[in-house]
C-alpha cells in the first residue's frame, strides 16, 4: 500500500483523521485498438501528476449510515466512492465489520482535481478509498482482488490501485503494466469546458474511428514518454482529440503546438 497514509489528531476538535492523497493522471497517449461490444479497447500511457491530488479522509464521527462529504457535482449514489462502498458490501467482504467502521467514521474528500478534465479524479478517489478500507478494516485483499472490485466502478481505477508513477494501460482499463519511468515535470491547465466522455467516445465511433496497427502497438509500449511527446502532436497522440475538438470547438485554442489532450479532455498538458 502507498506510504502517504497517515493518522492525524486534530487538537481542537479531538477528531481522529486518516488521510491519503488521491492523485490525478494524464494520458501521454491514447490509442484505440479494437471494439469490444459497446466499449473500446485501448493502449494508453498513464502518468501520475505528483503535484495534483485530492485528499480522502476518514474522520471520526457518529452516524447510522455511510456519510460522504465533498464538493461533488453528482448525487451520492453516482459517486465512485459510494459505488465502491456498495461493491464491497455486495461481495460479502466482512460486511458487518465495514458497516460498523462507517458508523464511527465519515468520508470527507478535499477536492482539488478538476472534474470533466480527463484527469481520472473520480477513479483515483475510488482506488484510494478501496485501499484505505482494505487497510482500516483488515480485509487483506491483494491489489489484483481490489482491481476486480475497482473495475466495476471505473475503467481507470486499476491504474491508481497499483500506486505507480507510470504504466501502460490496456484492454478497457483492466490491464495495467507498470513501467520503470518516473513522472515527467509537466505543465497543465484545465479550461472551463465540461467535456462529456460518453459523447466524445460516441462521436469518435461514428465519425472518427480508427485502430492502432499491431506494428505500432509494440513500438508504443516501449517508447519513453518524453521521447513520444517530443516527436508527436495532440492529434497523433490521442485518438479522441479530433472528436473532442469537433464537439467542443473552444478546445481548439488549447490544443496547440506542444500541448496534448488528456483522455477525452478538457485538460491539456505540455513538457516544461
């Protein structure tokens, strides 16, 4: 498990808090490889942003039901943390023990990762929550077992569960191959444009669909992220870029030379 988990006693309120950073990510590249029913399989290089993260906290509190607090744009039932909680209970993993724990602790998320930015904030929150529950409730689940739960919540969750700086992510997100590469020093910005991932993928499938060749597939898996960014552009790097710009024309001014699109947008990033 990640070493950034810590216990803090707040002197004034005498509350026990367990806190863990929940990092954002960018997609150095994102290539679709084939269709799987209504889904798209892809090959993508995920890189963690070391200086952009939410904080997930378990704060001592007394309540009868699961309590989740944070500046979220969705209702509780759609939140990735709540869905992770329900998934744990549905798998009958020490349900009574988990329920009892969350009668004594509420979940509080300090949000810093912009939503609708292609940064994986929701998936990262879910992964961090699952790791914290696994540790706090002594579930003794392996990373692979946590990933099986995480896959039901979001495609990007397994990457965050591996606690690595960089990895190739394949399939529909369930296959994570960590690579020996440190996070790059990147500039990034998130325009106030709410890109809808589902719409971007549908538009890609209907108007811009293409697949990565098997020759390029093997080449991309081994290329360094820095070399790739230095020899590519946004439209080559991310197969969703054209679809995103078509649906959200204001993105065109942000997807310019040296800047790359993360996921389905709207965050763009560049090498320093």
